[in-house]
């Protein structure tokens, strides 16, 4: 069975009669994203979502970082269950065999649970997880097409649909196989619509790192004269530190940062130069 099952068979479902308009109270201040959806290569519409960084900052930062590198583009809504939800965001669904869709990449960075008073109502965006482990969320998410309040305290709510629920309803009613996988691939492209309040760091533009995605080591280029690096830090989206190196003013073009020991995921590289200027760069390990 799919290891990312939402434990539907073991949950007593509770439904709400609240309308979508009662549920969707858009702040206008949180970051918004557009999911452009195709099924079998044909457009079926757009879904606009709003994230809640005030109640789930780690999940929102994870999603925001993945969108920034185009991670979700070409992934599928691989699981649709009428009356419940649609689930997507597995990197396997880009180009791997359908039998792997939903199982995810076990080397992906995980995000710990962030439970709140937000309820799993129609239109809610929540984090899928690995089995019973509440701290195993990665890139996969689901959108509720009806209210299932018994999922509260089981899955981390971090956003909601603000436009295009009719597209989600269309997706959930896609013809599907015995594993709830749509017969025709339901594919997404995700883009940010508004300036994100998730990450207020200024991403450096005067230094380029390569390759990105990386698998062994990062190297650097710049159009400036000499940049002498004194400190190097690598952290993941939860703030966990993996690299902390110090130099007595190493020229940037001589700097190599090893990443071969890092799990697949999105990371932040913080460079401090001899003038104490701090630069932040995003990269992905694959």
C-alpha cells in the first residue's frame, strides 16, 4: 500500500456544512501561489492558494523554497479520492514509473509537525506525511475537497485555496485506477504571485553558485573583483546546520563547499566576507 496513505480507513470522518465563502477568509497579506493544472496535457484551470506562515512557518518556508527552484513543476496530483482530498507534490511523479508515485524520496528534508487551531475544512492545504510519523512531511501536500475535522492534530495545515476550488473538484473526479491514481496525468506548474512573507532574507545576486542542483560540491563565480570569504554556513529550511567553516579571507573563486553528505532537499548557504557583508544563496541537493 502507498506509504503516504492518509489513514482514511482508520479515521472517523466528521463533516462541516460551512460554505467555501465562510471558510476562505483571505488576508491579502500572506504569500499567494498559482497552480496551473493540466490533465492529459490539456489545461483544466488554475488554483490559487494562500499560505499561513504565522501558524506553520517551517512548512511555508519549505513550500516557498521549493517553488523558488521550480521543484513542483511537472509533478502530479497522483492521488484523488472523491469526497475527501487530492494529493500531489511527489518528485517521483515527474518522470518515474507510476508505481513509485506517492512513495516520495526518503532522502528529502523532513519538516516537523506544526499543529494549530486551523481545521481541515473544504479548501484547506495540508502536509502529507509518511505513515504514522507526524514529523515526516516533505514536499507532498493535499487539498481537502470537503471538511474532515478528524484530521485536525494529525496533519499540519499551512494554507488554503482562495480561488479555483472548482478546479480541485474537477481533479478529484478524474477517472482513476484501483490505487486512486488518475488515469490521465494531472500535472501542475506552481508560481509565486505575491512577495513572500515567508523568507525576508535578501538573496545574493552578485555571486553565482554552481552546479545547482548539486550532488558533490558547490563552486562560485562573481563579476566583482576579489571577494574574500571568512565564514561559510549551510542550513536546511528548518534551520538545522550542516556546514560551518572558517577562513582567513579565502578568495571566492577558490571556495569549494562539499555537499555530497547532504540529503536531497533545499538548503541555504550563508557567506560572510572580510568586510562582514553577509550573502545568502539557495541551492538544492539531488
